[in-house]
């Protein structure tokens, strides 16, 4: 509890914002059949998904990156690794969630905030 009597919540791993480098690297891991499902799960509207698809017809990696970029812009400080990993696990995409966590560890990001996208 804090000094003001509020209960402090603890997460099992530090929260940090997803940054450009991590999103770019992770974008290469997402398959063509997964990106729209992920986009909907993280809260993008169909019109936003359609706009991304229209702009990036032949570049899957850029579609995925732009999806994460929009999610980050819409959610600000709430756009964390933990949140994204949670969404992936909710979609039964455990292998992708594990890969995202692995990439974050190799970047040394688990203990520090990263730059905005």
C-alpha cells in the first residue's frame, strides 16, 4: 500500500512503452493472416485497417508496423509491451507473444522506457 492507503498493483514484469525499433523488428514476425486479427484486437477500427491496407498494399511488414504505430498513438502510455503481449495471448498467438518478449529482452528494453514511434 502507498502512504495514502491506496493498493499498489504489481505486474510480473516491468511495463514499458513499445518503441519504433521493437515494432519494426516484431512486424517482420507477423504473418499475412494474422495482422488484421491483431489490429482488431488492439482496437483499430475497420476504416483504419482499410486505410493501412490501401496505403501499403504489397508490404506486409509496413502494414503491421503502421498498425502498431496507430495503436501507440491512440493509447499513449497505455501502449505497453504487457498490453500487447496480453492481446496476443488472448488471440491464442502464444508463439508471437513469446517472440515479442524475446525481442524485447534482446534489445534490453525490459527495464527502460523506449522512444515514441
